[in-house]
DNA sequence: GGTCTACTTTACGTTAACGTAAACCTGATC
DNA sequence: GATCAGGTTTACGTTAACGTAAAGTAGACC
C-alpha cells in the first residue's frame, strides 16, 4: 500500500534555519525506514550526504530530499522518476534552452499523471463509499435481527 | 510512473446493459495492456473469466474489474491490496458481524491512505509549480538576452 | 487440407527495491 | 584494553509484476 498515514515524522525546527545534522540511524528513525534504504537511495543518486571520514553526515537538504522521495513513493512513482524530479528541482535555472524546454515537458507529464491520480482517487472514494454503506446496512440488519430473536 | 493520462479506453455502451463479451485480445487492446498481464491478473485472483472450451470469455463484470485494477495500480496499490478491495466489493453484504467489522476496518485504512495521497499530491503540485516558474524565468532570461545580443 | 491468426499452457528470464548476512572499523565506556 | 553500539562495504537473496520464448490447439479461409 502507499504506506497509509505516515506518523508525520518531522524534524524539530529550531528557529527558521535548523543547522543540525543527522546520522544515518537518526534519519532512518525519523522517517521509519531502514539505514539500508537510505544507502540504497544514495546509490540511486537521490541523496548525496557529506562524508566525515568513513561515516555519512546528513544535512537538512538531505532530509528534505528523503521526504520528497518518500512522498513520491507513496504516490507510486519509481525511484528513477523521483530522481528526475529532484534533478529538475536542483538544476531548474541552469542549462540551455533545449534543456529547459525538456524540463517543462517532463513537468507537464508529471502534472498530467497527478491529475489522473486525483481523478482515480475521486472515483475510488465513491466506490469505497458504496461498499461501506452496503456493509453498514448488513451490519444493521444483523443487529435488528438479534434484537428480535 | 502511475501511467499518466491513459487513453481513457472504454467500451461502447450500447444502451444501459451492454451484454457483449470480449476475447482476451480485445480486452487487452481496450486497456492497452498485454494478454499476458490479463492472464496474470486472473492467476492472482483478480479476474474470473468464463471458459468456452479452452479459451477465455470476458464479460462486462471482468471489464469493470480490470478497470478497477488498473486504477488501483496507477495509485500505487499492489495487486494483493486491489484484490482485497475487489473482494470487499463483491462480498460486502454477506458474512458475519466479525467479518463485516473487519471490512470496515480495511475500508478505513484504504481511506486513510487515499487521504494521505491527496495531501501528497497537493504538496507535490506546489513543488512542481515552483520548479516550473523558475524554469520559465530562466527561459525568459535567455530570450531577452538573445534579443539584446 | 494447408495455412493463417489468435488463442492456450509451461516455464524460465528480468527489473525494481530493497532485505539479510558476513566481516570490518571506530569512538565511547567500563 | 575488552566490549559494545552504531557505523561501513560487499555480496548474495527475495518479492512483485510481469516479459518472452517454445510448443501445442482450434476455428476461418482459400
């Protein structure tokens, strides 16, 4: 499942600019994923943590990226697609005209997909409404029957 | 990707009750999937076509189920989850109280997931807005520069 | 009756997204 | 200085959702 109501894990915002850093374990706990997952996302080019000696140090930028990544996943995007969006996000203002136009094309695609998703959700919600009301009805029927019997 | 703007393939509705049937190939073309995919969905318990001799015959019920399945996939649900919903859909009114209550629980879960998705889409759309405006800005900058040079 | 075309089963291959296990390093603590 | 928690790399394993190829069948047409 698109990972239902995520515990809305979020970092404490000490003032406007929280300059704190995270170990991989901290970040993992914060978003309820495993360290392995975080390393894998790095390997796939979604994160680029600092290195202090051998160990990774994550900054707010990485935390935001990870958040975006998990949001994308909940919507069924692949990691490759999410990386695409992240690169758009980071390199939007530079590049030549052809690149910029290509970006706008990709953006239009993502938008269309999300529009489709909105529509899909709308329809599915109605269908769930339907099932639920039928469920409630038979439940009440059972209850009435028990009251009589 | 959640399969962007699907060509909104849909069957002709000859009157209210279209009693026509479909071969696997027809159904596949209608929704732009392969026959293999349709057989796989059957194997996973999502479809139950009639058999005429060896070959499968699909009715409107199957078409609706397939449509629901693809909608679920666009939202990132797994086939197992979709099967769960389909079974809810088909067996909502029967079963004892415990089963009905369990159904309502599952329904609540799906609802929560979809609420989360709505929120995710809202946020992502804003982020895409941001990227796009930055894109447009640098594009205009390039154009102005060219006009001068 | 041969030849298409579209169906069928069986079975192995593939890709994405991690899980899991082994073997190692490293700073803190008893 | 041993131990331990938490970090690291390397590498193989696993699951979902199909793709693909081989080999057979069954009706339509020339």
